[in-house]
C-alpha cells in the first residue's frame, strides 16, 4: 500500500496550539489580576498607616506643647514645698508602721544570755530606710561579737559595727552598735532564751529607751 502526502502544505494541529495560547493568556491575566489586587491592598494599607502616623505625630506635638505650658506655670518654690511635704508625710508613715514588736522578736531570738540591751534608737530616713543604734552591756567583747554575728545571720540586720566601746566602773563592757534594719526581710525565731525575754520585756515597758 502506498502512503503519500499529496497536500500542498504540511498539516498542523491548530486546535492544540490555540488551546495552549488560551491557557497561557488566562494564566497571565490571573497573575496580573493578583498583582494588581496586591498593589491596591498594600497601597491602601500604606495610606492608612501614613494617616495614623501623621495623627500620632500631631498628638505628640500637642502633648509636648501642653507639657511646656504646664511647666511654665509651675512655681519652682511651690514644687519644692510640695516635694518636702511629701517626704515628710512618707517619713511619718514609715514611723507609724515601724513595728517594735517585730524588732524585739529579733532581739529575743539572737540575744546571748550574758548580753543586755540598755537602749534602742531607730532612725527612719526620708526614703523609708531604718538604721538602729543599740546600746548593749556585756561581760566581754566575745559576747558582743556573738550577738552581732547572730543578728547578721537573720538577714534582717546589715552593716553591723560597734561604734563605741568602753569598760564601766563595774567592769562590764558597754558598746553602741549601729546597723541597717530591714523589717520583714526574714522570719524571726519563735522561741527565745529566758535572758532575751527578760530584756525584751523591760524594753517594752519603757518603749525601747534607756
């Protein structure tokens, strides 16, 4: 059988070519539409953010101007007077909340039997910090050192030092201890020695003063 192409030009599958071109066209149109939508969305978001930023800058400028006007109306002397009154009020509050009972409990838990407390003088700073001067009477320096070590071990007394020491006529050592006191920084021991309880009772009767 003889197979011969007698046509004057080659045969092409034009339908497949047209279908491919149509698919490419649709794909290009879809990508272009997506890009246009993204550009419009981002442009609208940028516009909104620019508006918010401008409003925030304007608000900040207004607040700075208001603050400047308020500072201009403030009398420095009156401000100093208010600050001094606030410091004084804070000091009064700190003195009112100072707990003698808690302090005596600390002493009860740490006072050696041969050491006696003769005076306690708290000093409350403007910032609420509390420093103590404690006058003690003991038979020896070792007993005073033991008392100081036991106070420091509670974590409530810091920067302990003996500022004054001298031997009285009766041969007993009298010393003045100073320290920083942080109430509530540790839990006092519940049980005290009999000697400590006796000293604490005497101090409570006269309010911690000699």
